[in-house]
C-alpha cells in the first residue's frame, strides 16, 4: 500500500510540474519558424499523462474489483447484477482522463 501511495504522489507531482510548465510555455508567442514550440510539446505530454494515468488507475481498480467479484459470486450468485455495476464504476476514470486530454489538446495552437 505504501508503494502505491508513493507512486501516486509522484505521478501527481509530475503532472503538476508538466502542466505548470505547459501553461507557462503556451503563453509565449509561437516561434517565427512555423514550429509549434516547447509549449505544444509540453501540452501533448500532459494530455498523454492524463490519459495514461487514468487508464492505469482504471486497470488497477478493475483488477481488484474483478477478483473480489469472482469470489463473491462463488458464494452468492444472486448478487451478480450489483457486481456488474461495481465493475463499470472505474470506467469513469478513463472517460474523465480522455476528457481532460481532449481539453488540453484543444489548447495547442
């Protein structure tokens, strides 16, 4: 559990640093050579992290819920409908990660 918390804190700090740098770089004017510049790259990296970390969180949660659901259904098969709802709940994390990535990519000029 301690390892999960430390990895989560590190990931949040990394996203915060990258998002701050992307915000600062996005306010700079574009390079006269026609390239998108550092700001666009940082925004793209922030979008990738938002989507990737959401997917990892969803996979981890569904693995835990799936194994618990299999054990619970072995003992009481009548609760299968409720367990499907619990399996669908972590999907909101990846949907929200996609939404955040979509909004971040929309800021790239």
